[in-house]
């Protein structure tokens, strides 16, 4: 008691006060409570989205709660506006929080949801552990710790403060007082019960059921880890244990980089007398790099790790969600084939079907998925999506959105055919695909075919003479054949191929001249259909301009 008073002279809050503020949640059978606990560093990446997606599905599929907790105990890394970035980026991809930190403050009764505002709560529990002899103040300086590390290295021992290296474990009250009076800074360390210095078969192992990996068996923790830093701020280990207990988290989804410290967390739960949540350790996101090697996605090397990458290019959030599910659950693609039109949320997501050995992220596959997803989104919605993207990232493209009916027709072209066209992948690429529909961005990108170059103007003049905007597709093509025939072009490509000296070229070359005059490109959907959308005036204007 006296020790804890010396260490926390001004702390009024007790553990009982705190516990009284956090009633157990009333949840319906099977409902899961998950949370995202990002550090507000301003960089939100694909891994965050991947994890958040798991959290979101687990909570919302079970009628539970998904909340946002800001883990800002590492204040060096705090970036202004980072919380907004987290919330807005995830919202864009369809991930919404029910509780916790929000754009306009906080929601929920389990707050504060920002760790830097919870100092006294952590301190109250640290004091309790001290009173129970489960934690202690440690005055080791950085230099002393470095010496210990060097010595351990020389002896080929595991690094850390444990066993005989935990030199301040058993300081007397007088010794502690004297050090504090001398102004020595200190941290609070867990007094671990673990002992790994035993023969292997006598080392106690902890057994944990991981939501993704199944049964894990690991040697228990033996480290006297820091739980409160000298500033009174908790470490991640301590903070998340307290928060996840008080806030009623049932499932902790986090990256596999935390697996090695799981025994610490389990010991902390034990020491505090609480049941641990179900940990779900996700595998790393991997890619096959240019050299064909499989490696972790890296912030430095891979722009696609950043969520901004997808937003800037204009990936549709539904495409990203669809793709993420294909890599999250091994049975998703099969389900999608059986349920092509079902809402994605009807799929029953399970952590057991997640990979635990790293997940391969493949941009090409994302693009293929995106093509299929965009095909299912009706053109009017696609217009709205494109407009929203352009307003945020490419305001100079505003001319595209002056006539939304026109744009809708443009985007819908060829999408309802038996073999629908699938060339739309993401917004910035879509506006390229359709640029020729707008005079502002129309330009000649391909050359006229050599076979018909000399006749270019004649072909276009003849085309104009007989042009009738009301012609059916057959009538229209009949006229092109007439032009081709009258100018000495074969009506069938194979005739030209067989007797190249008898013809200047074939009917395809003649249509290509028209196509290039109208669209500026060799490749495009059906010319007749495009003319119907361009309208009579624009069609005639473009032909005239090329004569
Ligand atoms: N703040 C931790 C991180 O950013 C969260 C880990 C967890 O979800 O428990 O890695």
C-alpha cells in the first residue's frame, strides 16, 4: 500500500471506480464485439483495411458491435487529421463503425476511446498490480539496460529483463524511496511468474485457441515487460489488455507480428483476473515482386500498399471489397460463382477459412475482379461514382459531367451484349476509355491504315454524301460496302489476302478510316452504336474536320 502511494501520489481513481463505469455489454447469443485500434500515424494501408474488413464482418454478421479506438500512446507518431483520414478512408470502402472515435467526437459508453485520454485508468490498474506484488518500479537506466543486453548477447541468452537480470524486482521500500527522492526516473514492470530457464519439458506452456490458427501452444512469458513508461503512459501490451477487457471486446483481430508477444498478453490477463478475448492473428499481405519472389508488401517499395493508391486511381469500393473477400476466405469465389447476384454481405465470413501463412495480394486479379463488379453496377450509378471521383481527384474533367444522360449512354455501351465488354477497371482508366466522346479530350491517337491513306478524303466525302443518321446498322454497313467496292477494295478480307494485287485493301480498311476520323482510335466498340450516341451533328462535324 505504501509503495503504491509513493508511486501514484496524485491518483484518485481506483480500480473499483473504473470497473463501475464499464458495465458488461448485453449481447445477444453469439454476437461479437470487435475493434480497430490504429495508431494515428496518418498512413492507412491495405493491411488496415484487410483487418478492418474482418472486424466489420465478424461484428455485423453476428449482430454485434464494431468500434474504433485510437491507440496514440506512442505520441511521437501522432499526425494531425489522422483520425479523420482513418474514418473517411474506411468509410469509402464501406466500413463503418458503430461506436468509438467518430468524426464529431465519440459515441458509446465505453470511452474515452482515445488511449491518451485514459491515463488514470491504466495507472489505476498498474497500482493494483503493484499492491498485489504483480508489478514493480524499475529504475534501470538505458545504459544499464544496454549493458544487460550486451552481456546476454555474449552469453547467447535471450535478451530482456527477466530472472536475475530483473535487478529491481525486489528493492525494499526504503531503496525505492531513496531512488525516487534522488529524482531517478522509473518505469513500472510486470513481475512475471514465468521461468524459461527450466529443462524444456518442464517449461510451462500456454495454450490458446486462435480464431484463425486454431490451437496455439507457446512457452509462457518470462519477461518483466514495461507496462507503464516513465511518463506514466502505458505500453501497447498493457493498454490493449485493459481496454479490450473494459470495452467488452470479444475478438481481437490483429497482424501476426503480435503472435510472439501473445504470451505477455495472456499473462497480463491472468494477473488482472480476466478472461482474454479470442485473438485472431491474420497472415501478412504478400506479393510476387518483379523478380518473381514472394515477399511482404512494403511501405517503401509498393505504392499499392497505401489506400490512397486505390482512391487516386478511382477503384470502385465494391470492387475492392469483392477482391478482399476472395483473398480473405478460401471458399468465397466458389460461393460467388453459385450466387452471382447476391449481396456480398450474404456470404458467411469465417475466420477459420482465412489463411494463416500470408495472403497473396495480386493487383492483376483485383483488376479482373473489378471488371466483373463494374459490369454489374448500372450505368447511372457508375456515372455518379465517376463524378464523385473526379470532383475529388480530377476536377479538370468536369466537362464529362455536363450531360449526365450522355455519359450514361457512353458508359453503357456494349455492356448488355452476350459477350459484354469488360474494359472498365477503375475511374482514371475509364475516363481514358471514353475520352473520344468529348470534344475537349478527343484526339487522333492512331494513324490511318496505309492501305487506304491515299483515299482517306474520298472515303470520308463519300461517307458524308450518303450519311443518314436514321439508317439501321445494316443499311449503314451496306453503304460502307458500297464505298469500298466503288473504290476498289475487296468486300471480304480473305479475297484481298489471296489476291493482294487486285485490290487496294479490303472493307475493313475503309471502316477503319471512318473509325479513326470519328474516334481517333483503331480499337473501339461498334461504330454505328457510337454514332448514335455522339449524335448527328458531332458525327458529321468530326468527319468534315478530317476531309
Ligand atoms: N495499435 C496497434 C497497431 O497499430 C493495434 C494492434 C491491435 O489491433 O491490437 O498495430
